[in-house]
C-alpha cells in the first residue's frame, strides 16, 4: 500500500499530536508532555544551516530528532549532520498499511468492540503495558474521529487499541495484548475491529507504525495482508 512519506508523517502528527509545537527556523520542536518519543521529537521541514541546527540543539533540553529519510533531502542531510555529532541511531520504525476492506471482517461477539472515551478497563490494561495517563492524554488531543477498542478473551479483558482518522486514513496506535492472551488471535480481532470502525468513518486505508525490532507484531501485520509503507528512525544525543 503506497503512502507518501509526507502523508505518513502528516497522519502520524494528526492522530498522535504533541502537547505543543514551536517553529524555530526550518525545525519544528515538540513538547511531548510525557506522551512518548513520537510527540517529543524535533523534525526538519526544509534546508538548514549549521547555525539553524545549533539553535535547535540549544533549545532542547534532551535533543531528539525524528528522521524520515525518504521524505526529503533535508531529512537525509540532518541524519548525516547528527551522526557526525555523535547522535546515535535509535528505534528504527516500520510503517504498515492496507486497504480498509482487505482488513475488515467478522469479529466474534464481544471479542473486540469500539467505544469512546476509553473504559477504565482499557486504561488499566494500557497501563499494564506502559501506556500511562500521559499517552491517553495524547489520544484525547486528537481532533478527528477516534475510538478505543477493548478486546476480550474468555470473558476477561485481553487487549486494547486506539484508532484515529485523518484525511481518509486511519492509524492504529497503542495496541496492547496481555501476555497470557498472546498468540491466541487477540491481535487479529483488534485489527479487524479497528478496520471495521475505520470503514464506518469512511477511511480507505488503515495504517500503523511499529518498531523494527518487534518481530511478533510485524509478523501479525504481514499475515493480515498489510504491506510496508515507509520507515523512519530517531537520532538521540
């Protein structure tokens, strides 16, 4: 599924928004508010000078940059400039996408269902997986259609996810399955429920991002028919 690097970045920004953003020359600096790397990382929006980069570095207490190598020459130049400064490559990320109709399908009764705002059960399940209140606040900041999804296995809470839509593209975030429920089909139920909800919102594509090292999740998405749609990584000082 083809998503341009610029579109992918735009959808991520809209469906997982930072607490604040500041433009400093050609750089966008973000205030994450505890919402994770994605909402805390700076990005470059155009050609920059050494002085521009130094100003951006000076403005960030803990410099962190998101690099989308396929998006622009400026991203590639920034990647090289940061590497020279000793910034280490951190958390390579892979994006996946597929047409919503290809992912939608029947979900067993009450195995996974959308709702908003997130039930306390979902919040507790996310917290178990390290997705705490600050990240739930990120979800609440999303301006477009959004939903939480609760997955149930054996009449017990088993998994959760968050989905939001921007520009006809749905993006799935915060997918979490309890350890005891893994490899039992819960991930697939959550994915189909997300696609079913996205179809109801008029979305044509369902996308998500996952760290390159998460082999189990990547295998799930590949089995579901999702194709790699892009990559990015972080540079951390």
